[in-house]
C-alpha cells in the first residue's frame, strides 16, 4: 500500500511524505504507482525550481518539507493533495492519504 501523509499548519501545507508500493499490479505494470509517481515527481521538479523546499528521496520514500511558503508553493502542494485524494478515493485498498493538522 502507498501511504501519503501531509502536515498542515493553519492554512498551509508544510510537508508531504509518500512511501510504499500499491501492489495493484506487478512491478513495471502498476498504474497506481505510476500515477502517484508522476504526481509526486512533478511536484518535486516544480518545487526544486523554486528552491523553497527540502526534498529527499530514499528509494521507497519521498519527503518534501516546505522551507519558505508562498502562494505558488501552496498551489503546488494543494494540487498534489487533490490529485492524491482522487486516486485514494478510487483505489482505497492501494493508497491511503492521511492529514495531520496543527490548526
């Protein structure tokens, strides 16, 4: 199962961690993993350009921590959360999205 956890402080998303494997299909044919990977790698590339986030990829886990937030960074983060929620709603047995909040 893919586990995606994001941390929200007030109205801002401050971090995202994605780990695991959906195991929907065999390696190289898993459309859920491919979809999640595309979404998360797109976010990583977009944030890398801004220089406003720390990004680490340990192979089976990706951690993104926002260092300096602005409207663009939050738009990126919110878009990715909506995309992951959409996949999780369609395939709840393969991906779980968790929110932690410091409201």
